[in-house]
């Protein structure tokens, strides 16, 4: 075999691509990763789950993240009224240091992971846009055509990993990208700096604010530094089109900004949290929001992360789903490449059973969040240490799900979600557990010095 044939070609340098590149290169495989942009670049998805912690340790980036990133002890869901909220603290179910997750600036975080794959032996080529791929050559060698700073180049490999994110290179090219009609939404977001952190941000919490109604959406606010936060809102596209027409009729020169500020202004809680802060980054829009490809792998290719499925990020699951899938799939690819049986898909079949199960669980959880009349995560009082014994396990399920326990027991968790979607069971649970003052708690009681550990305020 020609020496210029790589064992693995990877499209995309986000968390999925860089994770796969690191794990495969460490095992001695030749890996070339092609990324169309020049890092760092801004990206949505800055709040990470505790289950990422062990992955960071395996990748060798944990110590650097501890030095550079805000720590995250939990998530606070705030109800539409702006007063009712539940703080879910991960140390309720995770009893070691991995309960303390991270809030990250994705530009820096993605660059860290990409550079780490270089350090581990992968060839990383930025500003190389993949134009076409041939997976069906007679000699079973993949041919990939990309255009870089010096013009077109052709690459050859034995296996292809599509980690192209929401571009979904293979699925889009094959016409296999299908929408989730139930999740027809768009996110508008930016960064803000300047004022005092409040509302739970001062202790590292992620804030998720229900908006409901015709918007069918939510607001997020996450702390990224001592005076720095990411702020965004997700809304149904029908509502966005309606509001766009309104603002354009009124002569707004920037309807997206007008809509963004309007939605934040509608929430008394969000308005209070962001006061004294100012926008420091142009608004970014994430549309074409949720989709999937029914075919995710073959004998010489696999789709990982957003390249195969992208679903609403309400539970901050995307990065962990992508990275852990990349780890599992990389192990299967290594088995295929070393087995001598390149036509065998069995290792991937077993892995994708687990991966698809995790995504289906998250989809069910997302629909649970949006369903009218279902259990409201802002009303459950889950942070209290006063949970009585007979309800402790029910609350633990919620904490484990919010922490990222998706891959091993997805069927069991799905059954629990189905139970809580039963109106009769929900009403019983509400009477016995939710409507009790002793379940109210306002903090995860984590020292701010641990959360921000000397991080300096950013210039504004």
C-alpha cells in the first residue's frame, strides 16, 4: 500500500473530530484531519456536562482546563414567572471531583482540543475545505478532494470519519439529512461583559429560563469568566418569522438584535441578570436546528456527532454526545483497521446501538421539556438535601440525566421519562414532592474561589 495512504481521514476539527484524531493517533494509526476554518472560531455550546470530565483526563487536557475555565457545579432552571426555580447540583449523585464540570469559551476550547490532536500525532490541516469524497473505488481506498490555501489537493485513506458538524458533509451530499419537525427552532446568541455576575452565575451555575407559549423556547445564560457570560435565546421559527415581519415593518435596521433584546426584556429574571453588562460580540444565529441521518456508518465510513444528528441543546448534551461517541467509534474503527477484514461492520453496529440509544434518550428528554403540562424542571426543588427517602431515587434520575449519563442505561431512563409524562403520575408527584416548602434551595454552596480560581476579569 502506498505510503501516502492514511489509515484515517477526518472531516472537521471540532470536538468530535479532534477527539477521534487523538485516540486513533495515539494507537499508532496515521490520521489526517481537514478543517475548513482557521481556529479559533466562535461556536455555540459553551456549557459542558460532568460526564465530560473523565474524557478530558483521558485526552490529557484536564489540567489545562482546570486552570483556564470557569467551574460548573450545577444548573438552575427558572420558571416563566421569574421567581420559581430549581437548582440541580451534580454533587447530589456524583461523589468525586468529576461533579464539578466546566463552562468554556468554545473558540478557546475547540482550539485546545485541536492542538491536542496535533500533539498526539495527527496531521491537522486547517483552511482545507473538503469538496468531494469517493468511498467506492475498486481498491477500497478512499479518495478525498479538498481545497486549501495552496489550491486543490487529493488525499487517500482506508477509513473516513465525518465529523463535519452541522455541515453534515456526507448526509447532506447524499440527501439523507432529515429534519425533526417537532424541533423547528433557531438560536440567537452573543457574549456580554462588564458587570457583576448574579442570579446563580456568581457560583458557576448554568441558567436555563423557560419562556413557553407560542415561542416554544428558552433563554440560556452561562458564566465564561469573572465578568463575562454567554447569552442566547431559542425560539420556534414560526414565532421568529412573525416577529421579523413586525420589526421590519417598524423600520428596524437590525431585526435580529431587536428580537434578541425584546426576548431578554420579556424575562424579568434575565433582565436583572444581564443589567450592567454590554454586548461584546456580533450576534450569531444557529438555524436549521435539528436533523438526523438514518444511515450513519458503512464498511469504510462513520458519522460522528452533529454530522449524523443534531438536536436541541437545551440540556448542554451536544459536546459530550459528540466526544464520547468519537471515543467509542474510534475504538471500533481501530478494531476494523487491525482485523484485516475491512468489510466487517460488526464493531460499528454494536457501538452505534449504544450511540443511537443515547441520542434517542436525549430526544425524549427534550420533548419532555417542551411538552405542555409535563413535569417542569424549574418546579422540582431538586437541590435540597431534605429530599425524603421515598423520593430520593426519583430526584437522582434527574440529576444523573442532567450530568450526562446517556450511554449505558438509556432504556431505563427512557422508561422513567415516560412515567413522568403520564398526567396522573405527574399530578400525584406534584402533590407529594413539588408543592413542599422544604424542597426549596437556592444554591449548590460551592465556594466562588473554587469556581473562578483567580481568573481575571476580561477587558470590555
